[in-house]
């Protein structure tokens, strides 16, 4: 029996989990068959829920512990730890030779990390990118990618070695500083954790997505972190807020300016969750004659420069930031992005605030300090807990290295004692070595005597040393004597042996005191941290803080009209919906060119600072900026490409927005209402639905309110006049009935002052006015009376 699980292309469902479920289903089907006479030996092994649950838990734990989350002690994931250990075994020191990256990733994969070589090389390449890692651990030679987002060259083309920082993380690895475990096939051993000299987790940060949890930690400055550790050693019960005096916030490799309030930063470090607003660093460059430009010298962390410029160029093209004229990339080894304003009258602060709001020149970095405590337990930690985990690790490393050193001293002292006995009985030792068939056993069986007398001058060496006391040589001592060089038999060597023995005895006594006293241990750790601070302080390249702090300030919304040069234009829209803006206020009766089969429909004077309202037969209002209209040299552009006006909808009217007006809107069914013009402004291309229409009903009328009365005329040529107060003021809806029709619908509607009378143009083009309107005046929703003599045949008031 075979069980197949399919997944759609593009799904991010873990393949490992699919295999686990497939195995579980196969196991369940093969064991949970109905027990009948034909298969009496088959039994139910376990339920499907338990089978899948156990396998999924195994997958989840593997992802959490061995792939996605870093260790709080050395701040590394297994792949990074194994890369550094493999480079250490290859002796790729910071001052040594480079080696092909393919060799490094190959050794890492073959000996310690049985995963894809591409994944290993990508991880190694990231450790070499100074724009991604605050303190690079790999020194790369060749193309290792750049801040534009270009990928590194293939591993066969690049070379690498460890950096000075990476060596500091491996210091003491040969001195039993950490535990080792078998590698994946048991041939070799690898370190469980590295004995790092500084809090790498916070120094370089980390990011990863596990099963049901994730981590995202920004990089920090090593000097500031060490100062915080020293304060924590001095004051173990220090509050989280006091650590901010030493670590004010992240220190990103690309610099930038953090504008997050201090209280938010304090809360993020206290809880382990939060975010930081990060802005680009910029300055104004004076070009003379009142001209200026903005130079961006630092961009936010993890923002690709090429994509940033593409997005800003798109903002210029779509005129979403109308005061921005152009953008140029003049970067070389450093960042230099030029922003040119459209007008020199614009304030630089206003322009940059709009850019921060509209582009990735300002980003938000999320903090989620989810790490593995002791390499096993995932936990969201505060900054104090992470630093304390590092300090506890340093103390454990110190104790292990001290014990390892004591073992070495004990071994050396044992050898030295054997050498001293040999010098006291040198003639006898020479005789045994020269004439005995088994000198090693003879040396061990001999009873030695003699007292070592410290010589103060060469005359002391001429007199024989008195023999006093007894002793035996151990196997280690005998072996050391047999391996001793002849040149070491000089009498002056005796003084060196005693001096070395005394120094080792004193060192051993210090180590015993150190292991017995916790306070001495923390004092030694403080001294080590101070030495590390000197190594990575001001004298270290890149040791100074890069990211600065500032206040965001209050940003007042500035109307777009205030940012655009005010110039007169003439808006022209054809019958087919092609729109353009001609410079200046031209004669509205002037003959203009249109496409074949097209002609004029709307033409009016406006200014570049105006906003235009477009009302469609679908009942939606669309908002356009007059400054965004195409120029008048050509035929313009289709209005439907500038706003999302459906193909089945037609343009009812286009006019200039006035904030203090109200509009009368009505449909062909004779329903309508009054709406405030400010309520019809749309913020997106899709417009804003105001008049609801269904089926064959369409929006027909959109007229500014200009009086106290409303006049309606239907397709049946009946006219009805009523007070405008009878219409409700609404923001959206179907409206109320304006005029009742037995057949047909509404033809037109308008507003006027009753005292001035109702006016219209007769067929001859003359304006006629009717002041006696009692015959047509009634209540809203009435049928009305036939139109006056001379009323236009098209049933339109204008």
C-alpha cells in the first residue's frame, strides 16, 4: 500500500513535515486495519493523532534547537558555529592565508553540517558582509555581495579566512573551555558552544523563523555591551532601566538615526519585544544661487539601496510626492543618494518628512529576543537576562580553563621533580641509561636520594650536591628523563628548573584560590572584559558607534497644494475621456485638436494647485490633482488610466473642488440628495461611492447648490419646483424621490434662487427666465406640470 501527499506549487509547507505525516499515515493504515479472520495478526499500534503529533514534535524541536534560534551564550546558530570551527581546524587565522570558500563550505558540510552546501555558503557569506553584520566574523576576498542586493559570487570564485573578532570567539577552545559532542556520523567531535569573549548575540544580532516562534535581534556596540556587563557584575540586582545608561539602543552596521522614544526602547529591552524606528541620515548641500539638494549618506539596516531608489523613482513617476523632482545614485564605496526638490521654495524638512512617510528611508525594526537558554530552552528574554546568560557562560569557561591549566601544571611539576632528581644523581642516571638493558624500568626501580641546593654563583656548581632523602621516579618522570636532550645536562639548567617549579607552584596556588572564591572569579572576568573592550574600542576599525539618536518631532500634514507652484492651466477633456492640461488660461472658445472621431466636452480654467472631482455614472467620485494632468502638447491621456473608472461607466461631470460647497446628486430614476463636497473626496484611485445605483439606473446629475429651490424635469417634459430644504444631507445612499414619473425617468435637475427665477436657454441660444413658478411649485416627489413655452427640446436647463 502506498500513501501519497501532494502540495501545490508555491506552498511553504515544510517537506520534512510532509514526510512525517506520510510516514504516520502509512503506519496507521498498515496497523489500523479491521481485525478480521483473514488478518488475525494485525493490531492497532497507535492512534493517528499520537503518531502525527510525535513526529511533528520531533520536527519542531529540531527546527527550534538546531536551525532557527541562536544560543544565548555565544549568540550563534549551529551552522555559524560549525563554519567557524571548520575554519579554525583549517588554521585560517586572521593574519594567515585565504582559502577557497568551496573548500570551507565543503569541509563544514562533510564533517559537521550535513545540509546543502548552498545554504552553508550563504550563511558564511553573510558573516563576511559588513553591511549585514556589525562585527564580521569572516574576512572575504572576492565578491561577497553588496548593499544593492547583488548576490555573492559562486563559492569557487571567492576566498575567506577568519577575522580578529572570530578568533576572540574561539579563544580557549583547546583548553577544555566548553563541552564537545560527536558529529553527525560519530567520526569527529564538535563544540556544543563557543567560548566567546564578548556577548556576540547582542553584538551581531540574529534572525530566524522556527516552528511557532521566531527571533529578531538587532546588532549593538561591543564597548557598550561590555560596560553593561561590568555594571552587572558590580551590581547583580541592577534594574533593566539602568542598563540603558550603557546600552542606549541598537548600533546598526549601516548607521542611520533611531527616532524611537526612550520609554519605548526601555520597555522593549525589559520585555524582549518591541520595535525601533530607524531613519536615514541626510544633510542639505548648498548649490549656490538659492539652489540646494539633499544628500542621503546612511540608509536603514537591511534596506537594499537599489530597491530603495526604484521605489523613490516610482513615487516621482506617480507624483505621490509632488515636491520631489529627481533622485540620483552617486554612491561609490560609501552611500551618496541625491534627492532634488522640484522647487527651491520647499523646506528640506517638509520634503524629508514626506519621504520618511512614503518610502523606506524610514523603517521599523522589530525586536523579538527569543533565544535558547543553555542551548536547550527557548525563551523571550530581556537584555539583562541575555547579558547574565553570557556572564554565567564566561564564568563556566573560566573555571574549566583554570582546571585545565591546573592539570597541565600538575603534569609539568611531576616532570620537573623527575628532572631535579636526575640532576642530583646525574652520574647514576647516566650509568643506568648507558649500561642497563631496560633503562626505564631501572630508573623507576632505583631508590634516589639527594637534596637540591639552590646555587647562587658558579662556584656553587663545582662542589658536589650532598645526597639526602629518598624517592622514586614515576613512569611519566622516567619517560621525560629518557627523552631529555644532552644539552639540558648543563649545571646551569638546575637553576632554571627550580625557577620554573617555583613559578608553577605560585600559579597553581593562585588557580586554587580562584576556583575557591566566586568574587575572585568575577574579578578575573571583569579584567578579561576590560581587555576585550580595549581590543574592540576606539583603536579597532569600526569600533565607534555608528547609529545616532534623535527625536522624530511632530510632523504637521502639509496640504499638497502648498507644495506645488501655483500656475494657471486650462483643463480639457474630450468626449472619449482624454484629458490634458494646457498652460495658461486660454480662450475657452478656441478651436482645439482632438483625435479622429473625438471632440470637446469639458473645458474650464484652473490652477495647478486645484483638486479636480470626477463624477461617474456609477455614482462614484474620483479625486485628481491638477498638477498631475498630462501636458497640452499632445492629445492627453485617457482618464480611465489615471483613476479606476470602469469601462461601462461614463463621465457625468468634472469640476474644481471647493471645500465650502454642497452638491446635488441624482440618478436617472429620480432619486437624489445633498452631499457636502468635502465628503466626496477620495484618497485612492478607486474613488469613493456616494450615490448608490443598481441595474439600469445610472447617476445623472451633479450640480453645486446655488439657491434655495430645486427644479426637476423628467423625460415626459414635466417640471417640478420645490424647496431644497426638503432634500436630506447625506454622505452616501440612494437618496429620496425628487419627482414621480409614470413612464421614463429624470432628464435634468438644477438649483436656483426663487426670487431670481428659473432660467434656461431656448433653442435660439437666448437665455429666458421665468419668475412666476406657482404653476410648477409643489412638494418633493410630485409629478409636476408640463414645461413652460420655449423650454429646450433636450430637456436640459443649461
